[in-house]
C-alpha cells in the first residue's frame, strides 16, 4: 500500500530534463511516489534553459546525452546565468565513467547517478540535495503554477 504524503511537508519544485519522454515520465513518477514534490518536465536543452532562466527550482535533474548543446552545456549555462545558479543539480545519465562524473562535478553538478536508477537511490539523492534548502522563491509561486 503506498504511503500517504505528509501534507504539512513543503512541496519542492523540481525540473527534470531528459530528451527521452519515457525517462522523464519515469523519473517524475518515481519522485512523486516517494516525495512531496511538484515536477516540471523539459525535453530539450533549449526548453530547460528557458525554464531555468524564468523559474527558481529547489533541484534540477539533468541528463547529459541530449541533442543541441547537451547536458554539459545546459549545466554550464545554468551555473553561469540563470535563476538557478545555486540550485542543486543532480545529473542522471547513461554515462558511467569517472571522467563524465568528474567533468560534471567540475562544472557545478551536486550529484551524479547512473541510469537505470532505482527509486530508493533517486529519492535518497534528491532528498539529500534538498536537505537544509528552503523552498524556491515564493514570489514565483503564481508564475510556476501558470507554467504547468
């Protein structure tokens, strides 16, 4: 039987960025079942940068292997200039080599998970990133709701 979410717990806003729709939906489902979160989904690098430039999130989950500037480029742009320069970013990628992980951490990622990822590991990683972090800027609440 699924656990009931604690309605008193703050709802955190997450941005999930992956060019594979099935992966975006799976990660969203795993997180919404295991946590009290609202998610926004981005399927392209351009869409991710637009969202990250307009809304402050509590955490961002980012794939690396995407068309366009790719996940590394998105990570660098978010860290360079966006509403999320200090937002925790968890990279969730098929790349499993140490070089990819090191490159992400050097570019400003806060965590790295290799796909396929289990729900327990994903929820634990996101909760760890959110620990001690307040909700995203309250003044963006209405804009966030309208964007969904």
